[in-house]
C-alpha cells in the first residue's frame, strides 16, 4: 500500500471509511465551486470518484491520495496525480490536483500534501513533468502552484464547463522539493 508521511499528514490509498467524510467535503458548495462544473457532489458521485481514483492507481501506478491528519486521523481531503483528459492543452499529461475540506484551508496542508506528491512523482514514479490547471482568479490554488515552483504556461478554456483556466507546468528533472 502506497503511503507518504509528511510532518502533519498521511497520504494514503482510499478506505471504505473515507466515503462519508469525503462526501461531506464534496457536499460543500464553497469547496466545490472551483472543481469540475462547480456543483456539489452526492454520496453516490463521491463513491464513483473514489472508484475512478482507485482504478487509476491500478492502471497508472499513481492517483489521488486520501489526505489524513496525523494528529487526529481526520480526512482532510484528496491530493494526487491523474492523467488529464481536458482541456486539450494538457490532455494526456500527468496533472496534480487537490481538494480539501474548508475547515482545513489556510493552514498549509494543500502545499504540504502537494509537495509530497511531487516528490512521489519524481522519486517513486520517475515522472519528469507534471502540469496543473486552476480557474482564473483562484488565488489560493495559484499560490499553492507558485509554492510548488510551477510556472504559468498559458491559458485555456474548459471544454465542458466553459470557464477560463490558467495552465501550469513544472520540469521535475530540476525539482528540489
């Protein structure tokens, strides 16, 4: 089982007990406003998300981690890697993304988990490049991407959800964590 420990977090594969806490995160419209089409997700949709993430682990050797607080064991959210399907500017490339429950915002957890994920991408999976997108105007996500050392590479429009995106990338052959 793939696990990564940081000073405050455990990044791990998904457990059955994660469904309800993740569905509570997915039900928060403020959390989900910058994910996908911006709509909250149901318990069934969350179960489908976890299933897709676990399938990607099996097929690609990477995926979305469950992010657990070491101190309390609470599920804070998800962070990880996936093969991007859209927008066309990054389709087929490995992308990093995250979503955390609102109570976990502003505490550095997203940056800590994302740094660990990039180290995993380089050291464990031998990836030499990772991309990301964030909605134009999403300063919090852009700040995390900046802290990771990712560079803005352009703009795109999401083909399904019709919103503007900033496209980021990083050459991991030079990544210093």
